[in-house]
């Protein structure tokens, strides 16, 4: 019988990436705001994981770490404490899948190099910027020898909302640098699978296991930090219970899920990124509740360990 597992992962997207999503100038951010992910968010998250007694996986961006000695030190401490550090690419280019195969490979190589220098361990997992996969990116993941990927996000409401926001920003002549994925992602499996290398949103014979982020069966509502920290608790609990039949529960968060306007984030960005209006203390308490649910119902492990345990069963 397959084990009932859960993993908690955090994408360490720094605030400049949110400016790019919302079509805002990065000049809004001073040095302090640019560093908030590693000075403030990651310490809060690590403290919460330790308090609840569960491990986590951090998806770090190589470019952010390469330019910040403090960031490397934080990742080194996290790794020493048993937290997995995985790759979220080097540049976090939302259009990574539109690059040439050589450019994609080079981006992943540079990220691995930076993260290994910071932690002493080569990343075993990868999450694509903007969750977007294609054959060339999957081939680069295979070449890098990753044990798993965790990019498939077959969430219909999220996809529709993203398309609407990108369209509205284009009308306002403030285009987003995000990329709308192929609609094929909406038919991707909800549960762990071996992808077809030429069509990574379908099952096949690939060698890098895909661990999709959890979406609610049927409606495919996304169970991710942005929503679970802001929606009414009864709604979140109903969504959680709807996923109880899944062998694997993959909870994905972002560093901004534990930040708020009082952390010194420019008001222009707070207006666009609405979850930043919710007090960080309230969001941390909500995450504590969900972490405790997971710990009570499942074995909570890093994504790397989930891949090891699930691979023989998929």
C-alpha cells in the first residue's frame, strides 16, 4: 500500500519578480525591500516549521543567492537544519520555456552551481518559473539529473484568473512579464506521474518524476498559500477534506505568504498583490493550522524524500 505523504514547499521569489508580474517598475524597491525574502520571510518560515515539527523544501532562485551573501548563509543554515534546498532556476525568467535548449540548460546549470556552493549539496529537485513546462525544459531537467520536478499546476480557476489579469494589464499598457502556459496543463494529472518527455503534462516514460501541486478534485481549485492564507477557514477546511483521498498532498507556498505591508513593501505593490494586505501574523497562524492538519493526517517529508518513496508506486 502506498504511503500517505505530504510535503510543504516554498518558492523564494523576491519582490522584484512581483513587480515584473504586475508591470511595476523595480525602482520602487529599495535594498531592504529587495532582501525581505531572506532577511524576514525565510526566518519566519523556518521558525514555523520547527515549531510544528515538520520539514520543508525551499525553491531558491540562483540569481538572488549569487548576489547576496546573506541569502547564501540563510540557505546554508536551512540545509544544516534538514530543510531541502531545490532549484527554482537561475534567472526566474517567466519565458524560460521560450528560450533555446542551450540557454535553458545553461540557466539550470548556473542555478545548481550557485545553490551547491551555498549549501554543499547539489539540488535534486526543480520547479519552473511560473509553473510552465515544455519538452525542452523537461529535457534539461533530465540532463541535470534531477530526481523530481514539481511544476505541474493544473488549476483551472488560477489559469482563468491569470489570463484575465494579464489581459487587463495589457489594456492598461502595463504588460505583465508573466507567461500564460499552454491550456494542456489543465489536463495534467493531479497526482505524481512519470511525464512523457515530449509532452510533460501527460503520462509517459520520462526519468524525472513530476510531483504536481495539490488541486481539489473535480473543480481543480488550487490549494496553495495565496488562497489558504486569505480565504475563510471553513472554505479552506472543505477544500482540504476533499483531497483526503490523495496519496500525496503537495502544499506550495511563496515567501510573500508570510510578509505584509508593515514589512516595508511599497504601497504600489501592496495594492496589486492583495494578500500583502493581510497581516503576516494572521497568515502565519493559518499556516500553523494547516501544517498541523497535515502532520496529524500524513507523514510530512521533503519533496526529495517524497519522490524517493513514491517513485516505486507510480
